C-alpha cells in the first residue's frame, strides 16, 4: 500500500489496498454470510458499518496524506510504530501483560526509527 501511495497517489493506493482486501475476504464472506445473523444483527451491522467507514476512512486519509509529505523510506519505518502503539494502548487501557517479546519488539522498532532519523 505504501508503494501504491508513493507511486500513484492516495486514490490509487486506496483502490488497490481495498480491492486486495476484498478479494482476500470475499471467500469467507461467501461461506459465512456478509451480514450478522445471530445476537442483535441490527446493532452489530450498524457497529460494523461505523467501524468500516468512520475510523477506517479517517485513518487512511491521514495515512495517505502523510505518505505524500515524507520520503517513502521514512514512511515505511514510521508505519512500524503502529504495533508498538497498539501494544502500549493494550497495556495501559486493556490490562494486557508486559512480556519480554513486547518490550524487545518495541525497543527494536524504536531503535530502527532512531537510526533512520540520524541518517
């Protein structure tokens, strides 16, 4: 997706990434059904619609805007902060345990970004 955005702009990247995701998920949706059928389908469908449009739309819009403002190598490395940020949110707000793998992975990502910033 980063390469698509750098080469052809955010519209091309969005189409390519979402088309790829659609093709990968379509077989599962065909097997299990696209809409929820148990529990409270209207509430679940509304929540899925909201999550699929509002946070996703905003996140990708900002992501693609950022890709056009920084070099591709910097953008690729900075995108790696996403899992480290998710880990911190999980520990602080969701009670996830701090493991050696989490600490080592986050430290490695931060070291890579620091090395990139120095060059």
